[in-house]
C-alpha cells in the first residue's frame, strides 16, 4: 500500500492578519502625511501670492510718484486694481480673493492680508514704528495668516 501525503498549502490566519496589519500601518502613515503635505502646499501658495502682492504694491507706488497706498481709500484703489481684478490671487482654501486690510496686528483669518506703511515685519506680524524709528512712506509691510502661523514681508525683504 502506498501512503498518501497531504501537503497543506496556503497561509495561516496569523500570517494573513500580520500582512493586513502591516498594510494598515503603511496606509495610516500615508494618509496622515497627505494632510500635512497639502497644508504645506497651500501655505507655499499663500507666500508666493504675498510676494506677488508686494510686487503689485511696488508697481502701484511707481505709478503714483513713489508713494505706497497710505490710507484706507488708496488701499481700496489698490485692492480694486491689483487684487480683485486678478483671478490668480485667491486663497487656496476658500477660493475667494484675498482681502487686504489696513492693520498692524496679526491677521485673524485665512485669506486676510494686513498692510501698513512706515512699518517693518516683526515676530511674524507688522511692527509700526519699530524701535522708535521714524520710517517713511516708502517702508511698507504686509502679513498673511498661514495654516502654520503668520508670514510677513516688507520693503526691506
């Protein structure tokens, strides 16, 4: 008589569970890092947009005898001519045009840009009359709220 030998082929339940657990951990790590990457990309877009706004401010000053918008009225004109009419300058989260506000504090909401003359950037925000210096009208600072903090640039940047 011949003996019949049975081979057990396939995976044990422990091996299957172990592979699924490892795959689950990999998906979890990828899922968590995608959100951080997207936030970083949106913040990079906001920083780029703020640089373009500073460029537009320089253009505005060149067209107005070297004077930057120095009041809410002239800032409204800048808003109308350079921001609202530019369909590329929109907050990546809301999809709305940025709102340029006359102010000297930190922006509160995404999509808000704070602007002031006779100012410099300080601690991520705008410092009006820093260290008692009497800065002229050709010194401006603009700040924007990011998802990871606040970003500010000024004419000395």
